[in-house]
C-alpha cells in the first residue's frame, strides 16, 4: 500500500515488479508501463524501510526464488486480484470505503501537485505522454492550488 501511495504506479506495474526492480539505497523502483516503456519511480524513506523489512521476511517464504517482488500468502506471485482483495480487507478493517488501486494513483497525483510539484515532473513520474492525462488527474488539486495561490498573490497587496 505504501508503494502505491508514494508512487501512484498502475496496478499492472505494481504486480509486475521483480526483486531486481527495487533499489532501496536510491529509494526507487523500475516499473514497466503501458507500451512496454520503463521508468524509475521514487519512494519515501519510510517506504524504503518497510520494503527492506518485507524483503527480509520474503527471503524466508517458500516461494522466495520466484522473481516477482510480491508473494502471496497462499503461494506464488501476488496477482492483480490478490492486490484488490488485500486492499479491500485492509480498508474494511480501517473503516474506509471505496478503496481500489487506481484511487492511489489519483491521490498521489493530487498530493504531488497540491504540494507544489511541477506538472511536467508529474507527467514523467506517472509515465504519461499526453497533457490530457495531466488535466484529468490534476483537476482534483486545481481548486486547492488556486485558493492557496490566491492567498500568496493577494496577501501581498493587503
């Protein structure tokens, strides 16, 4: 969940990660997106610590020899369906409704822009070629950015 929140990767990109795709020292993961294009996504120090703990535990799993990063408790690699089920269980326990993997992508994009991230950088991080996707995902943060920018601009004249 932390990797979804930190990076906004697509579900397919998440489930296709291998152990070789993760670089804890540089806090990044190599994902393969639409059209087979690869890119690096960054993650936070906290996520690096959680991934490090997961990788140490994963090393003791009966399927540790599999290349895929995420292993299922039932055996084998974690599938897209398995991610959905895991998210649903955790969301239910937390009392949060309407949780699905793509929601993390929208939330990541919103937070990135709302915290001052550049639109061009977000396009690169999310693997978008089209500014149309930027407009679609950036719409939710536009109002709060406009309000904050208003205060920055108008407080100067007061």
